[in-house]
């Protein structure tokens, strides 16, 4: 099953001994396009503090009640390292977070949407998490350059090989917490139509220009299967989409 990010904002986070807050956004790795953290607004019980929760802490979701249970206690969350989510999150801060909760940062193991074990992807295309932290301890970097906010990337311009095609309006993630697609609102270019673009087709992301570049032509996007955010993605949609783009 796949879900768009927008539908998961506001989900409650339930510790083993009570509710700790609601999901406000997500952080993802821009190399592996995998969700690394849920950002949780704790509300009044923890002085409106925001905390980072790894998908690896989640157990089986309660979709009916819009609840993500976690295998943590409220005291564990209360005593967790205080990380300012308005500032870049450094690898040292991530290390302290993983050490506090006892999360396996070397492999970054986590759960999928159904409670089974999955891989979060931190070490798929670069140094394993623990090695990367050891390297960064000797640098003066302000934050992990590969950790991005889904809220930040919404609104980025999408550029095809021969022109602009619209803006990022949302993301679709799979049960393994990988971003499967960017939802693109074609706006005035092709009014009312939304299309899906796979991260696999991205050639470059310019964070300075707030732009995403993909190796597909404008005409292919214009004629691609339309995405309806109000309906579940059909089983054959992804294969039809890949076939349309010749992937």
C-alpha cells in the first residue's frame, strides 16, 4: 500500500503509555529518497517541543484511528536530546538520538507500514551511518547535507529536459518508507492535471534554485497517465507509467 505525505500529516503518535503528539512533517535522505524521521509536535505536555522519531520505532499502524504506535515510553521521549528542527540536524545530534533510544544506527533498520523489518536506506549509496558520523566528528559541518524536509521541497519547480512542467505538491511513499513518486501539479501549464514523477528519473536537485530536474521531455509528461489524489493508485499504474516513459 502507498500513501501520500499529506494524508499522514496529523497522525497521532502513541507511546506505550500514552499519546506523545502528532506528525507535522517528514525528513528524508536526498540520495536514497527514504524517510529518515517523522517530526512530531508534542503539544502542551512537553511545552510544544518538536521531536524526531525514526520509522524504525513504529509498530503496526492503526489506520482507522490515524495512529502510529511506537515502541517508546513518554519518559524516553521527554528525556530525548533536544534538537531544534528549525536548524540543520547534524550527524552528531543524530548519533546522540540513536544512542538515547538504542536504535541500530549502523544499518538504520526500521519497520515498514505493516510492522515487518525493513531498511531505512541511510547506507545504500554512501558511508554507513556510524562511519559517516565518525568522519563528521572531525569536520565543522552545520548539518547533514542529505537530510531534507518534505515541507521544504513542496513547491519546488520541476524541469523536464526541454522546459518547466510544474511544481512539487506532495510525495507518495511505500510501505518501506521510500519515496516512490513526487506528485507534480502542472498548474497553468496544463490546468487541473497532476502527474507522478519517480525519483529515479531525477538528474539533479538544485537546493539553491528550489528546482528539480528530470530526464523526461515535456510532451511525455503532458501525455502521461493522470494521477487522481482522491483515488487509490491502481495496481497497474506504476507499470503503465514506466511503460509510458520507456523505463
